[in-house]
C-alpha cells in the first residue's frame, strides 16, 4: 500500500460516494426524474483476490451500483444512475485505476 495514493483514493472515493448519495436522494424525493439504468460488462485489470474483492465491494457500496455477476476477468455491473454505458465504463475504469494505485500497482490495459 502506498500511503499518499491511499489517502488520495479515499478522499476521491468519499466524494464519489457522497455524490451518488445525492443522486439517489434526488430520485427518492423527485421520483419523476428520468433515469436510464444500464447493465455493463467491465473487464478487470485487477488480478489478485484482494484486488477483485476490493473492487467489487467498492462498486457495490456506491449507492445506485451493484456487481451482479463475475465471469472470469469480467464483472457485470448494474448502474441505476448512469449517463450511458460508455460513461459508466469510464467511471468504473477510473475507480479501478485509483484503487490499484493505492495498492501500489498501475492498471494494465486488459
């Protein structure tokens, strides 16, 4: 673990977590808001059990997202408040990149 990268990741993740909570609260308070849930398949760069489990936990802890399946090096993610599939995949990629940096590893292109 890299202390500075870990702190940076935690600050970034808490911001993402809070923003997701605001989006979910907005949909609860104004249910007529249009939202388009998506289901995407994301290719993991994480290889160890700890990395994969951490990624799955972080995605599932974020309000509005849930890992519903794992197929080899891919995970299937349901996202309620996604803008579109590409944006959701980019967001998942950013999460994994930052998480791996905190673990002291850089993301390889799958």
